[in-house]
């Protein structure tokens, strides 16, 4: 294959790193780099976990499929890695139950009975990963009876993304600077400089990694990345005697987690091309209706609910066109367009040239609605690349995560 994913220039191990973004992507990466002995600075224009990573509860989530694909393979591998990662954080006390999270398992309703029957056989020898349960079997784990059968994931559960971020960012060798305002990145004399809106240098480091979610395209010439912001609203539902019976996470067309401090977090809505930041009553209604479709026995008890009194939160998922994260070295766009220009006429030809990459600049974004699951493994992928270690994933999956994949696809389709 054309070795576009391999750098034409050697990479030296850096001593310091600058991360833009203090959400899950930035926090997990900061921890991974600090554990390797780098001095890490994390800068954010707002607060820790102040954007898409700010929901009270999120689900450790994966999706099984009978069909092989990069998305399925990465989803499975990142889920297995992150389940172990969070169990260790809870075991050491860095995350405190129940406020930081609980790996209480999760049940995912599924409407394709034929696929469930097939996957039941395939999963018989992998009960530690998942198993197919009927509604009656699921009720033993959930405490309530779901409307449909589905998958039970014993290693799953819920976590508080803000609590995860704060725990990771208290690691030694990590400096966090919040409320920096709008930042820009500049390469000068072999180092990366972060500057504020007034043009003053805030910090310098050997390597820079952009982990800024939907703000990524405004930094370091990354405006060509095909990112989209997807509005999501969660609803905070007061616990009732019926809902307090829920013992594990239930995922349907939305999700609901067991109550903490007297309320559940459920959601989330999914709105494309919708930049509105205010909480809407209508989306509370949508979240509740999705919940009641999964648990119709709760309908009578919730019939008199006043949606005007519900709290909630709006965040914007950052997603890529193929729904895989974007994690890797930043390509030199003009260099790629020059070196691989002939792909526009013959997409199948082999070009025996390695890729040109921006010196010591990386990106880690587009985790969508699965950041809790995907961010820990992406942090290891990036840390290995930055520090010159053997990668933790196959080359096929590394190419599937690389930001340069979009340049290669567009060249092969004669779009650029």
C-alpha cells in the first residue's frame, strides 16, 4: 500500500507537550504522556470538561456487529481497553463511587431479532464481553423489565465525564490553565507556542496536540478537517420509587443511568446543523418519550410530569463523516496534495513515498457520543506515536484513525 501514514521525517522523543482542550480527549492524553515522563501543559479557553465532556453521566458504550469493519473493530478494542482503564481508576480511589461512576453493567435493547439469534451463538464463549438476553433475563440485571431483548455488557456502566477529567488532570507533571480565552498555535524555533487573543505567548512546548472538539478547525490550519457539531441535550429526571429500582444502565434509542443524589441523567437528543445552546422543553419531551418506549410500565407514573421544571444540559458532539475518531499526526496538506496528486487519475496506483507531516503537531478529536469509550485508547495511540513506541493498534486501524485519511480519500475521488 502507499505508505502515506508513515512520516518521511524521523521523530525525536519530546520532553514537553502542549495540549489544547481539557475535555476527555485532552485529559486522557495528558495522563498518558505524563506517565511517560513528559512535562504536560493543558490549556482550555473555558473550564475543565466545560464543553461536550460536561454531562453529569455518560455511558461506557460499544456496539457489536456481525460485520467486520474498522469502526466495529475499533469500537470493540477501545471498549475493552477503557473498561479496564476506568476499573483501575475506581480501584485506586482516583474516581470515587458513586459520584465518579459505577461499572454496574449496561443493557442495550436491540430490535433485530435475527441478528440477536446469530450473535447469541457467537458470544457463548465470551460472557465477559457480552451476552444476548431476553427481556426477562435482562430484568434480573436491570431491576426493571425492558420492552425488547438485547445485549448485556457486564464490564460497562456509567461515568461522570467531569469527574474523570479532573481525576486524570491531577496527575503529577500536568499543569492545567483554564479560562485562557481563544487561543492560537504557532511553530517557532522548533517549539509550539500557544498565544492568547491579545497576541501574548501563554506557553511553549516541544509538541502540540489539538484536542479541542468542535473548535479544532479554528487551530493550526486544521480548517480542512470535515468535522460536524451535533447538538445533544440531556435531561435530569428526579428519581421516583419506580425509577429507583433501576440497577444498571439501560440504552435504547437514548439512555438512562441509575439515580445519583436523587436524579437520573437521560438523553440525549441528536440534532444536526442546530447551533442553539439553550435547553428546550421539546427535547426533554423527546428524551422522555424515548425512555417510555423502552420502559412503557413507567408511563402512568410519569403522566403528570411538568417538563418546565426539568433541568438539562446542551453539548455539541464533534463527529467525523465515518464516525471514527481523528487521532494522529497532522499531515502537511500541501505536501500531500503534491506528492499524491496522481491519485486523482488512478486511485489504485502505488506511490512509494512516505507522507509529509507538520513537525510535532497532532490532533485528537471527533469522539462523537463515545468519548468515554474511545478517548483512553486514542490517548495511547497518540502517546506511542509521540514518544516513538510500538503502536497499540494494527496499522489498518491506525490508518483508519489518521487525520490524513480524509486527504487521501478526497484525492482518490478527485475532490481536491
